[in-house]
C-alpha cells in the first residue's frame, strides 16, 4: 500500500495495486464499483470498514483498489478500465481540490459534452468521463444529470458546500444501495457489501417485502428484502448535508407520449437511424466488444447493427441439452446470415445446479427468475473472449414485446364493462380448472388491470401465499406497490399502462438486476443500447397499433429491421433464455430441491410441509409449480447465505471463494 497527500493537505488517498487473488495489469478492462460514506462527524470515517466492504464487490473491479478521505466524505473504489486506461483512476479530485467524485458506469456522450467546455477554456488533464462529470456538476449543479446519456451511479463531494450529490441513471441500469444511520449515510454498488457493516448487525428479512417478493419474484425498488438497506431509485438523485439526506429528487419520469402522425416507413427510417447511433455510442471502448445473441429479434438487431460497425464481431449464445430448451440452432442461423463469429455454450443439469448458489449470492436480493442461471453461465463464457458485451434488454418494455400486451387488446375492451358482467367473468374463471383454455381470459376480463397486473411476472396471489408463508399478513396486498403507478396512467390504453408498470417494476427489479449482477460477477460489462435516452424519446411516441399489428408484438421494430435479419427471425416469438427447470424438477433436480427445503433454516418464514407438497405435486404432474418452487428455493438459499450462515459467508468472501 502506498499513500500520497495532495499539496493542500485537504485529503488523503491510498492505492492498492495488488489484492489477494488478483493482480493489476494495465490495459485490462475490469468492472467497477464503490463503497462510500458521508458522516456527520469526520472522525467517524472508517477506512478499514470501507475497504473490507469493498472486498465483497471486488469482482466489479479486481485490478485496482483506491481509498480516499475528505472531511466527512470517504470512499473505497474498485476500478473499471474500459475507457482511458492510463489516466482514468478514481476517486477523482478536481485540480482546485473542491470536488471529489466516484462513478460507476459509462457516459456515452461524454466526449460531446466535453467539447463546449473546452471551447469555454476549461482545461482537462485526462480523457476520462469522471473529469467531465465533475466539470458539468461545477457548471450546472444537480441538473447536469439530465445531460448524461448512459448508465451510471455517481457520488460527488463538494468541499466548499460540505455536501454530497448521489445520482443514478434514468432506467436503473447501474445500482446504488444505501443505509441511513445515526452517524450518516453509507453507500455501496451492491447490497452484499453491507454484510461486513457491523453497525447494521447483519441482514434481516422484512416480512412485508418477503410477501411482495412471492408475487413479483423480486422486491421492487426502492425496497430490498432487508428493510435496513434501500435502493436509490432509477431517475433519482439525492443531496446530503451534515444532517443526513436533505432531499431525494426524481429528475425524469418515463411516461409514454401522444403518438406522432408519420408514415410507417418514415418512422422505420427514423428508428434505424436512432438505434444505429445508440449502438455506435455503446460500442465506444478501448477493449473488445461482443454481443449476446439469442433466437429473438432484439439481440439479432443489436448484433446486426454492431456487425456492420465491426464486421466479424463475436456473438455468444447459451442453450441446454433438453429438447425445446435451446436457442443455439436458431441463433446459429442468425449468426450465419450476419457472418459473425458465433460462440456457443450448451449447458446441462449438473452445471446448472453447480452455478445456483453463486447466482443467488450475486443477485443481492432474491430474484426468482430461472433464466438467471443461464445468464450467469453465458456471462462467464463471454468473459473468456470479451470484456464488454451488448445485450437486447429493454426492447420489450419500449416497443411492446410481451405476450401479455397482446392480451390487453382483447381483455382491455372489458375494462369499463358493468360490475355484474365482471363478476360473472370472475366466477367462470374461479370454477374452471387450471390449464383449461379461456380461464385466464375470463380472469382478465373480470378483474381491473390495477388489481391483476404487477408487471411481467406474477407468482402467488395472496390466498396462495397463506398456505406456505408463515409470516403472511392478510392486511396487505401486492397492489400496494403498483397503486401509484397505475394512478399516474389512469385513462390511458391498457397496454400503455402495462408498459409503464413494467418500466417502473419488472425492468428495474428483474431484467436489469440480473443483467448487471450476473455479468459483473465475471468482470464483464453489459451494455443495453435499447435503453438510451434518444431511443426512448422515439419509442414513447408510438401508437399501440405500431407496436401490436398483424398478430405480432414489436411490429415497428421488426418492420424497420426486416432487411437486417433472416426472414425466420423477423416473426419469431420471444423465448428469453429458456431453462428446463420445469422438466428437471420432475427428475434430475427433484432430490436436490427436496434437500434444500428439508435442510432449510428459514423455518420462521416457510412452511416446509407445504413447500414439499408443492414439490411433490409438481413431480407427479398434479400441478405445474416450477416457478413457484423456484421462488422458494431461491429465498431459502438467499437466507442461508446472507443470514443463517452469514459468518461462514464472510469467511468465504475473504478467502476469495465468493
């Protein structure tokens, strides 16, 4: 460890270039993350605590670790080296010593933002994003965040005003967790860092959030499974002063706009231009960039555009050795058509089982999405070939890609039907057996959208939770978390309301969490060109008819890029990393799952007998419970790693085993 002092002696910086299990190698792209603290009393700054907490997220930046103390602000940083490999170290302090900042993510338009500042005579000493961020904050204050085009979590300390700015990108691509205490506020790029926070005294389970988890399959932000830690919401920033959090401000609200009146061809041409520009921005890097390639239209379009920019780009696909659960063959057709290098990974049940614990650990809060294991596996494979990868997340929410959206066209016609008619529909749905065609339609027709839609996933309703959840509270409902969301879109088309709900919940709590955490676990940076300011501005003005037409979803997107992909891909429905958990839980994974339930130490929350019966019903074919079982298995394993065996988990972290 070496220590250096600034000439004005106002702050201290220490740098570690070698960490147990990792070595510094200039020029290698790494992940980035940080832990920060803003205390009421500068004497409470704790370098040992923050560096230990940062060790839990070392995968976000295994090459270089820096620590800085400035008055009431201190931070431990794990370095990302995607751009400006030589001079982009953080924490960064402005030449006059006023501002100190840490930043996780990518600002794709930072060079554009830098030009007018240079023209004003502002000098820059590096080519890094962080120096531009600080210059913009000095000039524009908190509103500078609206100028940024990218994914980010930022902390900036102002030594003159003695306050701190903390901001997060509009979509929530990059995470920011925080915990308030009597002494101040502590921040971390991943929640797992708080396992070393002695003042928190260990993770707990917020039973209210647990009950919501078993409907949503994740805990919607700003909440976490542990009530002690919160998430700074996407599109928000906060200002801290000596008294703690002064204010939290929402600087963007992604509401859909009135559709514009242009021809389909004109809109298609505009979309091609805007999305191509976004992909070009997202490919800015000093290291090699690849793509994830599934069998669907989203990743095919991203791969097609990027291969025109960089011919022969590497595209990676994962599948499993179970019939109908592999996208490899379809993806191979796309790769051949685009003439790109195609790298495939065919997984099996044993590999899936072996990855499960690490997946649960990596995700921070429980996320009961079986595709997480597939994403973890392909991210690990990708990390052997590239350091940055493009993915198609966000397209479904912006352009209308989910099957549920098609259903809204028909069931939405009954939104204003008489109460008696709705009651009749609900009655028919309740008496029809599971699996009977039409049951779901009558349920949707008889139930208000606000009372049945919570985002793309829906696991258990409240009566179902009561059967196995020991902490079930009949006085709360999953609608509590979506009530305000639907209130903001009252009177709009049902599909638009569903899209907005997914943007506020599903995208942030499931899609982007698994994308960030499971790639970061392998020091791989995932970039999402669909989730771009300019792409959103365009998508927000599309009509329902331009999204749903001719029996398909994402119609305009497909139409705009029909010449970029092979004809089979143009109309292929979404699969979304299909994983054969349904099949395996009836066979190879049955005993494995049974052991997890039997050996569970989460007895105060989960009724083992009810969970085992659920498993047995699935095995015998009496019910299709695989998604519900998966949510229970994930929570039990999360509880073991973060609570029941927390001390053992800490040892494994320090030993480099997690």
